[in-house]
């Protein structure tokens, strides 16, 4: 006889089907949303902002448009309307951010979190359910206010008739801004020990988002394609970047969330001495065990290659992004509306005096310091923003330089200049500067993005400390020396070569 053992279809909690995970998460979402809309302290501000603020914004738009029309600046008044539409959508989200900030830490203080965490739901299901529940009330309030303002703008005295794609862009901007703020607030809520601390940390969410909105308003006012049927091009780039940040924040939140730590952590403390010691240990480390280098030669022979080996994937991504930016810049240069009126010349006679003047100014010690200052502050700004943007800024600021180079190449070729002129102006110092920027960008991207996927066996804090140590190590040992060499070449060698070409 053959013994037949019955089989059972058991799904591990850590390997549940996606449909089951979403279904269980929505149970939490429905519970949280129902409780939120039962609380008059939440509902009342949302209703007031939804009904009152759009009317106030419309009144301001009418007054501002009428004032500017008297001075012949009608176009400025017209471009104020979409900006106020975006603000109408932003205010309910910023006020309702308290819902997301109290998602975990608020329930912990009210002692209502323990029963929820004792359910058989996985960490992922809990986190997704809580995040979705924090998104719904702010988005409902935001869309309600925007629809009311839009109805009044279309049918009222303003009689606004925007391009449909511009409306779509503003709606998408509102959605992605809400997603970034809420996902960031949920991460804060899951990692703090008190509502007070969460509210204080919310400034790191609201202030950057306010600055982004200021930039978006500036774009709306000055964009040459504001009336384009395809929308404003720069806003599409912002939308894509914020979608990436949202995905990274969701990944960070789900990675960091742990119900045991959430219940067991009662106070936050920072030991600066221990933190600086760990960072220094990684600066001089030659392997994964943080073994220190014996001397400077050993540091260059083993520690630097060890840190460089961690940048293989970031370097490949960086090179791909830089090449894409260069190609995009070249494509833009071929558009007639972007043409720069350069003097068309094959012999460079008309521009030789200009190049001679530039050469004389470049061959000075002060030029080296200026070049170092320019490159250094751009990379430092990108590094700081990369830390707060989870590495996204690393692929926004430095690639802009290569987009400009691609644009200049296209302009020079259209004006009839030889390719040798472009190569002479770039290659002499570029053989050092371009690899330096690639390494710096890859390192800052890794530093910003490592919290989204820390190495196995490491916490996010340990992984970030290691990445910061590697970044400082490469900056001291490789990037800064290359920056000095590139500046010397750019100040003393490149001008001479270019002057020989134009003669």
C-alpha cells in the first residue's frame, strides 16, 4: 500500500500573495478612515479649508488680475490663477498632515496600538493600510477645494480657459506632493517616540515642499511654454522626480517599520561621540569588518579600492544618466526656438579676440581658486540635497552640466564651428574632471539611497554611517585631489589649447 499524505496550501506570512496583502491592508484603511471622519476635530478644519479657502483664493485672483490689468500686465494676472489652484490643493494637505504624523505614534500614546499590532497582519500590511488611510482625508479635502475653485474660475468673472494639459499637470502635482508629504510623515510617525517629536520633525517635510512649490510658481510665471498644449515641460520633470521620491519613501518606511521596535522604543537618544567614532572607523576601514588601515600608504592601497568597489552599480547608473542628459541637451539645441545667434565662422577670425581675452583671464592663479569654488559648491549642494531626497538630487543637479554641454555642442555645430574647438575646450581638463564628477555623483547617490535598502544584517543607521564614512574617504583621497588637478588644467592648459585652435 502506498501511504498518501494530505497536502495543505499554507501561505507564509512573509510570502503572501499581493492580492491578499492589499486586501488585508484595506481592512486597516477602512477602519482608520472611518475613525478619522468621525472626529469633528479633523472633519471641521477640512470642511472649512475646502469651502472657505477656494472662495478666498478666487477673490484674491480677481483683485490681483484687475490690479495688474490697469498696468498692462494681464498675462501675469492670468498665470496667477493656476498657481492659486495649486495652493488651494496644497493647504488642506499641509493642515491634514497631522493625521499622517499620528498614524503610529499617536496611537501608541493613546495606548490603542497594542491590540492592532497583536493581529496576524504582517508588518507590510499594517504599514500599507496605515499609509493609505493617512492619504485619503487630505486628498479628499484637496480635490474638493480644487474642484470648487476651478468651477468658480471657469464660470465666474475670471472666465479662465486654460489648456487641458495644464490642469492635468496641476492635479498631478497636487497628488504627488500629497504622496511625498504623507509618506514622509508616516515614516516620521513610525520612527519617533512622541507626537511632539513627530510634529517638530514635520518641518523637514513642510519646508522643502514649500520651497518646491515656490519653484513651481516661478516656473508657471516665466515658462515660455505655459500656453503649450502639452503643458509646461519643467513641471513634468518635477512630477517624475516626486514620484520617484514617493516610491523611495514607501520603500524606506516598509523597510524600517518593525512592530516590536515600535512598542519597545520609549526614548530617542543621540550619542554624538559614538556616532563620530563609527564614521571615523569607516573612513579608515579596509574591509567589511572595519579593519583600520596601518598607514597612509595602506589606506590608499586597500581602503580606497575597497570603497570604490561599492560604487560599481552607482557608477554605471551615473554614466547612463550623464549620457542621457548630454543627448537631451543636444536634441534641444537642434530646435529652432532654442537657437543661439552665434557668429557663423569657419576660420574663427570673428571670435579670436574674444578667445584671446578669455585666455589671458584664465592664466591666473585666482582662476584655479574660482574653478575649485564653483565645482566644490555645486557638488556640496548636490550632496546635501541627495541626503534629504534619498539620492534623487544626485541625478538632477550634476547631470544639468552635461545637458548644457550637449546643448553647446549642438549650437557650435549649427554655427559651423569645427568639432575640434569643442573637444579642445573640454578634453584637456575633462579627462580628470569628468571621472571626478562621476565618482562624486555615484558616492552621493549611494549615500542618499542606501537607507532604502540597507545591506543585510545592518540597520539603516549602521548602513548610513558606513556610506558616509566611505563618501568622506573618497572625497579626501580621490575627489578633492582630482578637483584640484582638474582646476589647474582648466586654468592653465585648456585656454592655451583653445587659443591654438582659433588662431
